C-alpha cells in the first residue's frame, strides 16, 4: 500500500525523498517552537524551510517537463541473443537540463529495469542511450513507456514523468544447424523422381500447353508442327510443349490449435523453424508454413515473425491441411491417421501408443537432443508400414 502511494505521488505530483521528509519535520518543529517562544529567528528558520520545500517540489517537474523522448527501431534477434535498444532524449529548450534519470520500462523484466543517469543535456541538443537487453525466449515484445525521473536541483523531492514511446521487438526461435535431415531428404528424392517421370511423359506427348516454337529437326512428330507460323516463315516450326521444371510445394504444419505441454510446444516451434530453413535450401521445394492462427504463409521474414508470435491452443480460422503433403508437428496421436500417405510427421507425447499413420514419422524423445534427433537417422526416408514406426526409446530397448 505504501509503495503504491509513493508511486502515485511520484508520477502525479512529487514524492518526498529522505532529506525532504527530514526538512519537513524540522520546519514543523521550528514553527512550533516559534509559536511557543515567539522567537523571531525560529520563524526565520521555519520560513527558510518552507521556501526550500517549495522550490524543491516545483523545480523537478519543470526540469523534465519539456524533454522529449524517441526510440529507434529495434532489430529482431534470435532467442538467446541480445536486443540493442537505443533511446534518444532531446532538449528543445534554450536552457541546460541537468541531473535526471532515464528508465526504460522493458516488458522482458520487471525487476532491475535498465536505467541511466544523465548529468546534463545542452540547449537544443540530445542525449543518446544505447543498452543491450538479453533474451531467453522467443516472442513478440511491445515496449510502451520510458520514465524520466528527477530530483534536481536540491534533491528534496522525486518527480517521475512517463513518455509513451512504443516499439515492437521480434525475438525469433532458434534455428538448429543440421548437416542432414533424412526426413526432408527422403521427400526431396521421392518428389524429384516423380518430377522426372512426369517430364519424361510430357516429352513423349503430342498435346499440351505450348511453351515456344523452334525450327523443325529430323525426327520431330508431324503433329507438333504449327502450320500457321510455318506458312508465315516459309519453314516448318515445331511446338515445344511445357515441361514441369518448377519446384514442388512442401508445407511445414505446426498444430498450434491443439493443447500442448509448454516445453514440448517450444521444441515444436524450434523444430518447425529449423525444418523450414533446411528445406528452403533445396531448389526443388517451395516451402510454406501452416499454423492454426494464420493458415499458409511463405517468405522467410513472415515465417519467422509468425513463429515468434505463435501460441498453443490458437483459434482455428484457417482450414485444416491434413490433406496436404507435408511435415506435421503435433501432440495429438489421433491426428496421425488423418494425414495423407505422402506426408511425414513428428510427434510429442507422454503416452505409449501404436501409430496409426499411413506414412513414416518419429516420436521425439525428451531425454535426447532435439538437434541430434532432427539430424539423425531416426527419421525414415522411405515409406514404412505403421507397425515398423517406433519411438527412439523403443528402438534402443530392442537393440539392447
């Protein structure tokens, strides 16, 4: 209760410091003694005390009233790195402003918030303050206010005034370094084989979408001759049909609409981010991300910002993607039976179960490194029957 009262006084008016309380008590004592003894010098002392208290209560608010505060844009970082925050305090007056504190009300911590002391700012000048804020967990953090606090010039009263200086900082999830990932590598190999087979059929076809025209070569089918253009140029022009040269779509599906264990969900976000950027290195894949709250998105920055803000048990305005071939990250074993055969899955669960999926996947072992499991050979690169898919714990037990 006392802390709330002193905070209210400091932010709305002024809050007496220890010296201020002491001077108020002495002034009251001097005035009481003066009324009893009618001694003039006691009246003088009490009057001087009142004057000092008045000056000490008025000047702190005036010294910081005209100061303006701005904040530079905060560059995004990965969880575990440090955010660089830059605050600029500008003095637009023609007087030198001295002795005040600047405190940033950061959302990352409520104790020991960063602050600095400014000795003076010259007239029509500014003071730049740069500090680094450590980060531990991904997220989207919103800065709101910067507090200016002053007791100048006497230090009898403290005055604090907040300035609204909004800013947003994105702390992205970690991207684990993978030398290989059999789960994605197997999908790339399978889809490359399918693409080459489809292109071979297109090359042998005589109907389809015309990509370009070229002069006739010996052995070309007469059905491919474009007669109207041939008549115009006076020589045979052959149609070249469209061949599938584009990449295949791969969707990383994060089941953020489900209920998760908090630690498991953070691991799933890291895994989704890692798999997305690992798959992005392949020129034959067009990688996208799906979450319950946003649906399908693409682009490195959009994916990072989405994964920084995603939360478990999100409302699900986006339609389900269980019919899309991709990689499914979920905590619900029952959903494995709904995904298509071309998909892969990664499961976080505390229960023993027999997978009913049509495609291979893996159960994450919490006692092992996530990076090693994504980088290891526990992912099946070829299709397996559901009975052959086991968790790493079960595999180790059988091996031993």
